């Protein structure tokens, strides 16, 4: 009964969202598509929607964001954008020659009822030359939740459409991408990172997995495309990320590891399609959560835990011993996407801190993940109302308004973070990431 009580949602007495913390699902879909090499992302909606998404992501990652739009106008909204979608896919294929086209819907087109599946089928009948062009369709209207839900649906669509897909064209790996068709497929392992993980986190994931002798196939892989590397010029398609040939190799992986509760269904899709065991990790931040991940890798590989990881664990234990008196009893207010909220909050509870406010951007996973206080869906105005007695606020850069008004230290996390340098490269997971998170928290408090 206690667990059930912990997950009750408190009704918001306000009838408006004063300062929403959630991002659009189409933004989450764009983020997922940006981790697939050679993909052209096409938003089926108005030009304004795509412009806002590009702005939000470019100021967070400090990178140009390749996103195209079907650019619907008033008449298209009234009479439907079916033909616009067909034309958008055809023009994208003819003009830019992408290896994959990824389409996402918006509230505008979903409310009207545009059937993207039928539009694509009609286009393939009219253009048989496009039969071999993989097109991924993700339904991401604004009313399904937040960024996390859009990202989740898009990863599921990528796996459903591309896992095991046979390509007739030779794909050229980009700089930083490892591809070796001669490797033993039994050594490959599928990684499905949630949208709460930074490119630095994904890089850390891959490094840990490789310590056990595995070759990771990451879907999507933001550690190559949005890691902040220098490019000579912007391109209309994604440069770096998961290769199309890697989707073909997913069927031969020895296991699938998904990260964040929102990615559990994606792991199940891969399990059913490929018949490989799947493991979900709701969190990778904290001693207990990291131990579970490392022991799972040791079990799958049949190898002992590498000395490098044991040394990192020893450093984290020393940090906990050195600062337990400063970590214990701190009151922390958190407002984030659900997976990231749970990852950081569960780590703080583990070290003795108290969660005073826990506000999720959407309801995803709210009934399955519990903390010592109820997890609620709320905006940043709710954070401002509830966090007065807290010692620290953890939220994205938009939380600075509440923190400034309440005169409470503010640790940036989530998306967008546009007033701190180097966030995409920051690591929050594993033994080293957990240690750095605790350092950042203590430094913010001081």
C-alpha cells in the first residue's frame, strides 16, 4: 500500500500551465532521428513547429539541427496535408538522396486525421523507384505527453521498420563510426538509451560495454552525431549515428539492454522480433543502479568485472564516505522528464538526501516508479510554489526563474540547458558519472 501511495498524483488546482517544463513530442522524435546516420528528418506540420524545434535543440547542443518540414499552410490544415506529405517525401528522396527518411507527425496533422501510412503506400505506387527507400513513420502529436513520449515512439518505429532491414546500397561509415562485418555477431550487444541520457552518457555506456568484450550497437547513437565534433559544413541529413547496416545486425545480438523505463517497450519489440534476451534499467545513476548494470554485463559475458570499473567503484565509495554528512538531510526539489527525474532522485535518496518536490513533465512511468514522496505532473510554476523550503533545485535552464525568485541554488539538468557550457558532453551515469553528479550537487549547495 505504501508503494501505491507513493505514486498517487496530486490534483493541480490551477486550470492552466503557467510555465510548462515539457517539450513537444515532435522534439523528442527529432532527437531520436538525429542519432541515425544518413537519415533525413521530416516533420509533417507547419514551418513554425520545425523552427521552434531547431531553436530549442541548437541552443542546447550548440550544433546545426538538420530538420525539414512539409510546411503546411492554412488551406492544407483545413483540407488535409496528405498530398503535402507525399510530395515532401518524394522531394527529400530526389533532392538530398538520404539513406533513410524519418517522418514525425504533429498535433496539427493528427487532429485533422492525416493517414501517413496510406500516404506512403500511395506514394510507393506512384513512384516504384522509391520502393527501396526506408521510410520510418512516427506518430508524435503534441497531446500524447512530452519529449520522452515522442522519443520513445520514434525509437519503437525505428526498430519496427529497420531491424533486420536488407539494404541494397553500400553504406559509408562516417568518422568515429565503427563497422566491421567480419566480427563475431555473438559479441554484439544492443543498447537502447533513453532521451534522458546525454551524448556523453551514451559514450560512457559504450565504453563500459566494451570493457566486457562486447561490440555495442546503439539505437539511436547521439554520441557520434551530437557529441560536439567539428564539421566542415552543415548537411541536410544526419552525419554520424547508428548505421543502417547496424539495424540489420540487431537480429544477431546476444542481448538487448534498454535504459529508462520509457525504453522498456522498445526492448520488448526487439526481443519479440529477434528472439534475444532483454534487460531494462530504469536508472544508471547511483551505486546500487550501477552495480546492477555491471553485474548483468558480467553475467551475460561470463567475465569478471574489469579492474578499471572496480577502481571507479572504489572512488565512488570513498566519495560517499567523505561527504556523507553533507549529502544526508539535504532537501532537493526536482522538475524533469520522468526517466531523468527518477534516475537522479533515486540516487539522492540512496545517499541520504530528502526529495522535497518531484515534478515530472508527463505521466510516463508515474505509476511504476516510486520515491519516498508522491511523483506529480507539474510545471515550473508549481516548482516555484513548492520549493521554498528546499536547499537545491534540479531542473533545466528554465528553472532559473524559480530559483532566482526563491534565492535557492540551481543545478542544471535535462533539456534545454543553454546557460551552462559543455552539458552535452557531461556524464551522469555509472560510477564516475554518479561521483561527478554528487560533486556538482555539493558545489552548487556551497
